[in-house]
C-alpha cells in the first residue's frame, strides 16, 4: 500500500506543481519581436512587438523597460513610450498608464477582453546615451529581456546600426542555457531564439566601429581591450558553471552518493541478524520476561523514553510506539493476574505485585483507586466528563511514575544479568550516519528545488513533465534511504555478542508476522496463548492473530486452557481504544505540544545594464 502511495506521489507532484496560481491570468506569449535601432547621435528606439494568447478573460497587459546596473552613466529612457494594440488582427484603442519603477518604467495597458483573444502589443521606447563611446569603439551592454512572468516563444531580436560598418555582437544567456548565434545582414544583426524561460535573462553585448557615432567620447580609455576582457570573463564564467553543472558537479555528487549508499547498504546488511532467523519460527518467547523487560531487552529503550513527556524522547518507528506499549502493559498485567476482571470493573491485585516495576505499573493505571471501569481505564489523565485536570500537577505525576517504572525495569534486567540486545549509536558511527543522512537530505531538497524550477522548461531536450517525474522519483528514493536508517537512530545497532539470542527473538517475532501463513496444526502447537496475545499487541499483530483464530476456527483453544486468555481476547479492542485516548492525553500535557483539548547576475554575463519584462492582468 505504501509503495502505491509513493508511486502516486511521484506521478502527481509534477502535475500539481504546474497549476497556474488562481490570482493570475492564464496566458501565453507566442512571439516576441524586439528591434533596437541605434542612431549616430547615441540615441535609439527599441520597438517591442509582443503577441499575447489569452486562455481566460483579462483586463490588460504591462511592459517594463529598465536600466539597472548602469554601465553607460548617462543612459536614460523616455517616460512617454508609444503604444499600439491589435486584438485578433484589428487595431483597438487602449488607455495607457506609465509608472516610474526602480531603474525604469512600466507601461500599463488597459484593453480588457475575453478568453481566446490574440492581442498584439507594440511599444516604442526612446532611449538616450545607450552606448559607451570609447576613443576607439562603441560598446553596447544591455538586457532587453529579463523579467517576464511567462516564457517567451519565438523570440526575434534585431540591432540596426546607423549605417553599415564593422562590429560584432554577442548574446549572453544564463549559464544553463544554450548558446545563441548571431547573423549579420547589411547594417543589421539578427538573433532568433525558440524559447526564453520565465525571468530568463538575455544580454546584448556588442562592439561597433567608432566612426558610426558622432557623439562625444564618454570614456577616454581604449575600449577594445576592455570589451575583449569582458567577453573572455563571461565565457570563462559560463564555461566554469556549465562544467560544474554537467561534469564536475554530477560526478562529485554521484561519487558521494555512491559512497553513502554503499555505506548504508553495508550497514543494513551487517545489521540484519534476521537473515539467519528467517528459516525458522519460535512459538514461545525465548526468555521469561515481563512485557516492559522484553521492550527494554529487544529495543534498548524504556517506557519513560517512549513517552511524549520525555526530554530525550526516542523517535518511535513502526516497530514500537508508546501507545502500543501501554496497551500491551495492561494486557500483560491481566495475563500475570495482577489485574482481575469483575463484571465491567478492573481490579488491581496489589498484594500480588512483588516487584517495584509491577507496583509502579499498577500505580500508573489505577493511582489510589481500588477498581476502575473498563470504559474509564486511564481516564484520570483525560479532560472531560466533568473532570477538572491540573495539567502541571498531572504532568509531574506522570513523569515521576514513568521514571520509576523505567528504573525498576532496568534494575530487574540487571538482576537477571541481562542487557539490551541493541547498543546506542556512538562516536564515529553516529557521526558517519549523521553526515550521510544530512548529505542525502540536502540532495533531496536540491532535487525538489530543481523540480519546481524546471516547470515549463526543457533541460537537455527533456520535457518538463518527464523531467519532473524523474526528479521526484530520485528524491523519493533518497528519502527512502534516509527513512531506512530511522530504526538505527531510534534503537541503535544490534549487539552481535548475543547473536543467537537476537535470532531467537526475531524468530519469535517472525511467527507473528507469518501468522496468516500458519496452518491449523502450527497454531494448535502454541500453548501459552495468553502470553502470545499480549506480545501480538506489542508487535502490532493483535488483529491478525484474532483473524487467524477465526479462520481456523480455533477459539476453543483459548477457553479450554485458561479463562483469562478469553478475557484478554475480549478486552483487546476496548483497551486499544483507552490506550489511544491516554496517549492523546499525554501528548496534550507535553510543554512543547500545540495540542488543545476540545470535543544570480554572475552567470556568464558581461556586466551590461537595463532589463525588460512584462505580463498580463
């Protein structure tokens, strides 16, 4: 079932992540034409012709042009652009509002229309001192495209000189984008791109013959060497980033991940004593231990550490939980006749409690009461039914009782000269596992970041949806490896000095996991059914045991051996419910609980200035 859920997540995450936000207009830009005409007096016009295709009703469009990172110090943009609008091929009138924004202007065009409209917006900007005029050449460094809300399709740019002359023009894009070729026809330079991504930056960096421009020199330096240095630096940075993205980075990450996965594989393989236990099943516990002693022996943790009130709470896994331990503890006390059933009442048999562990366990369940209704089991810790609970007093009381139970459990095992079969993570192993998990976690977040930034794009020719599926699959796989180490953090590593006993306990647990596969003869070979029912509860297999008894019609084996076995079977569901309510109450008492009780610019650019963007509303 969990595998099916993971596969569904892998498929759905990229789909949901491409949904357009509800407060934005759904539209596309099917073409973008940008014509920069340079004049000899160092003025220019930039004509943008943008085609919008709307998928829903709209109010208008906006187009911006800026001069950020000012290289030509006197560069300016006229605040009065010319705007023309065509809707479905026919000219329409539109009101225009021009606002001053940081480092530029925004032309907001009001021409409300309906879905399926195709709107062509033409904006003519007048520019001044766009070029840096050196003594030997004129330099253009400008971002005509930088801040669009949607991808631009079929982008065509032209740069026209005052007249035909010598020069060269380069187009710079972000480091992960393809190189762009430039054609020269007479006095015009032509650039074509099939696609520019959302917020994609595009810079025009050119060097032209100085004699084409009559304006006074703005810098006495020789510009040719400066231009070449900028180009060389831009290419070097882009090559460096590209190599890190496609060669060095992936190689380093793959090597590191391979080492980490090899380490985790080795750890799981060496921490798999169950391999030898799978060939057999035990139908009786290999050691005579109480329920709490068994928990400490198998998992190296106690009831206090499992409690939500503990400062050093163990992070529980599917193998063990505080709620299941409480449920199994009550059944264990019934099985050992420390609690008796009289009608609908549970009665503590305190005179039979010979160990501190049992006495404190009865105190946890009954406090000072001589009996308790099954439906009110552990109810003294819950708010409701007319109870006025002192949260702080109850919290301190529970902490003290749980601490006493845990101390008594450890003392009992020490008296039996037994130690936990697991040892806590320490020293180098703990550090290595921590670094491995941290690395995989960072890589998982990085992949998720790529997942969300790759939408609407194609990387290396891979469509965004397929790329998203691949990234989600890898991210979930890495998360799975991280989750596989949870048991080591919670309970530590197996102590192979007691390998034989570990395998016996695992063989005993295997019997519960395989309860569906057991035939009638195998089930009849189980003698201590009352203990089996208690341990089935701890291992989370109580319902499976009940089903097996019904399927094989073996309910008679309980009543024929001991009436208290039938009592345990009958009370399991009710105690499960009360243990769940108790767990909720303990969580609400935790001080940390919120529960309340109630019914980049250096990516291969030359350092040019400006910026153009836009969108719709």
